[in-house]
C-alpha cells in the first residue's frame, strides 16, 4: 500500500475572474462589471487535485510557486481542502491568469507568460521520492513537468496528462502526448480529432486517448479499437454558470474509475458526471463532486 493514489505535478496558480456580458467582448473604453471581479487560487493542477481528493483518492500535489500573495492563496487552497502540497520556489512569482467568463459559462483565459522560464525545474530527488510513494502521476503541461517525465517512467508509475486545446501540431505538447500512458485532449482545436488520437497511440506509450467535446460528450480510443467510442455528455445537475475546470473535473472522474478498476467506458461516464457538476460551480468558487454523488449519478445512468 503506497501512501498516495495520485501525485499531481504542476498546474498551480491564481486566476482573476472577470464576468463579461458576452464573448468576444466588443471594444469599449470602460465597462461596469457585475457580479464583480475576484481573484482566487485554482488552475488545472489545483482543480485536478481537488477533484481526485473529493472522490476519496489519496492525493498529493507538487509545483513551483512564488513567495508572494498569490502563492499564499495557493497554499491556503491546499490547506482548506486538506490536499498535501510540496512547494518549490518559483523565482518569477506564482503563475497568474485572467479569465473572462460569459453569461453562458464560456470563458477566455489570458495567461501571464512571464512566470515561466527555461531554467525552472522540480527537484529530481523530491520527484523520485514522491513518485515512489504513489500509484499514478498526473502531469500538467507546464515546462518543469516535462523534465519530470523520465523520472516518473523510471519509478514505474503510470502517467496521465491533459493537452487541453492542442491543435495537433504544436511541438510543445508532443513530449507530454507521447510520454503519458493516458492522454486527455480537448477536441475544440483539433481539425481531425480521430487522426490526432491515433497519432498519439502510434507514436507514444499511451494505451488510451480521450478527446472531450463539451456538450458533445467525449470520444475514447484505445489501441485495440477500430474506431473511437462516443460517450454522451451528462446533463448538469443545475444551471450551467461556468465551464472553467470542467476538463480538470472530467480527468479526475476518469482517473477515479481507472484507479478503482473500472473499464474505460465506465471511466468516461464518471468523467462526464464530474465535468457536468463542475459546470454548475461559479468561476469564483472551488467545489467538486464527491464519491457518493458520482456513484449515485452513474447508477442512474445504468449499472
């Protein structure tokens, strides 16, 4: 029995949420914004860790953050949700973004690219120690995590990653796409999702690739499958207020299924349920579906 079910690497940061009347936002010299503007901790790694922990998986998170007020928000996020966190100093300061959120829940995220530098690294000894203590590692596509992939392979843990809105061509994503055993990707920017999924399976180590398509559900392709399997979306349990974090929640639900021994299609159902729940949580909040609610909803969908 290892101390952790999942080690999440990277993806910590702080978002400033701005609610806008529409996207794209027409130019204006100034606007009055309601319900307001709020800054809170929570980027992709934070939300995956939250989703996994809420589902009862023993979760630990490691990332680089700054000695600044934004870093304190990240520390408080992990303390408040009882998620173990190993912090590594980030000289340029904690990663930040601005999320413009429309009334229908769509968002535009603007990331501060000055917070990451070529020399940023997670300490190898620390990564090795944590990798030896976990069953699975989920890796965010941030620069320091690319250097951690060989260490995770060396430790013999399975690895997952989320390529987010990869276009199928950007070489930055390839090290993650071909270095993970399970790959998530949004279909939004892929001209040919099935071709991109097959390329990941052919060139990398993945046994399965999942392409999420929002309200269109998700598509699952495994090495032995002739074609992707479509898994329908699940109706959210309340009004859709924000899509931020839905993909992270989907990944957490899917991983919960894999780590509890479920077949891939069942995992995709769990992911759909968790992602739908996330769409009902305001961008300024942080809450994830728990195990009891997820299993009850899955039972209602059959089995």
